């Protein structure tokens, strides 16, 4: 008999099509279509595309198109857009919904200077009125659910995201993801999950807690501290595409995934590498895949010399090196 979940999923998350309360965070240059597909194959509540600039998406500039085929019509996927102009945000949302996107996620949390310098991402936390105009334009433009990912505030003197959350819910946003840091913290220090709790209490829509949720222990702590309906996992899934399914199981929402070892792990890494190379082409794909190979080898305890060989080999030669590279994992804890 298959395992039964210990508890039912929050109906608000069910209404959005989530399969569990554990989602994959969008990470630029990391969560491309091959990686999202692999994570989803183990069982993720939701995977979110890499952030795309709304105007560039509409104008189909090669830099955006080459970064990722968004997989808008892939099940369990939200497509994340960013921008500062309501017209372009609305047009991007309409375009993506027309391509089959099931959820449109608005980025108001990216702290990168090249994003905030253009008054996008977390820069919008400094102007709630303008942020609401963007949210309203996107909600009006599409019939699919619109969600919002943001932070606690711009800095420690302006942790006022609860007020923005209330207005976003009134505008039609269906779910929030809150990274437990301010923009000015970037990724330094520890995420403050307790600071997410006032935002959760301020709204009736579900909230996901994000930031430093790397494993089941952290997920339980984040949920307890924040009162959130679920969690969003980023770097915890790097080199461990099964991690979201592990967390969902630990929380009582899914069967325990089969964590690959031995030949199964070698096969999984080889398939992931091949998918990335096929997706981007041999030259760019080989470079993009190296970061993933590095994360897998971190967990496997691959010796430095062999690690260097794998990471510097031409893409066509990588698969032959993987059995030796992962022969060391069997003596290490998962």
C-alpha cells in the first residue's frame, strides 16, 4: 500500500495547484528548465522559473530567450517576471499566460544592484504605491493566479512589508513568499523567520517562508517561527534535487523519495548534465553545468584532483568521469 500523507494540504495552496507546501525558489543562472524539471520529477509543490525582465520578454531580446525557455506550460511551474513599468508588466503577464503559464509570480525581492538600480525587484519596497500599480496591472491582465515574492523591507528601518501585503491581497494577489531578510542584508546573516509572522497574520492568503530553509529541520523551524503555510527552498536543493521531496515527506505531505546512490546517482548526474548541455549547447551548457557538477561532488566528497578533472573536461568527456567521481559518496552521510 502506498504511504498516505499524514495531513491534508492547506486548501488555499490546493486551490493554486500546489502538490505540497514545499516550493523551489527561482535562482538566476541555476533554476533553468532542465534543473526545474529534475526537481519536479522527485515531487515539488511548485517550481518557479528564473526571473525575466518584463519588457525584454515582450520584445523577445535574445539575452532573455537564451537564458531559459521558461517552460510556461509545464505543470507545477510559476513564471516570475520583474519590471518597473505597469504596461510592460501587464504585457509580459498576458504573453506568458497565453503560452500556458499557470501562475504569474511578481519579483519584488531581488536585491541585486543591477535590478534595484533599475527600480525593479526589492527597490519597489521603497515605493508601495508604485509597487501596487504594477501588481494591479498584472492582476487585471490575466485570468491565472498572480503571486508575489518579496522581502521584509528595504532595510531595518523600513520593515513594513505587512502593509504592502495587505494591499497586495486586496489587489488580487493569491499567495506571498517572504524572504526573511531585508534588501540591504542581501544574503548576509540569518533569515529572520519570526519577522515573517506579522505578515502571515496580516493577510488571509497563504504565505511561504523563504531564506535559509535548507533541510527538514530548518523547514520545521521556519514554519513554527513564522506560522507560514509552507516554505520555499533555494540553495538547499543545489546538488540535491530530491531535497524538496525529502522536506515534504518530513512534514507529512508526501512519500519518502528514493534518494539515488551508486549507479543511480551517476545516472542522474549524467542525465542532468546532458540535459543542460542539450538545452544551451555544448559550449555554454558545459559552463552552466559545472556549478551543478560542483554541488553534486561537494556532497560526494570527490577528491580535489578528480574534481578538477571533471570541472575542466570538455562536456563530451564528463559522463565517463562520473563513476569515479561519485565512488566516494557511499562512505559519506547523505
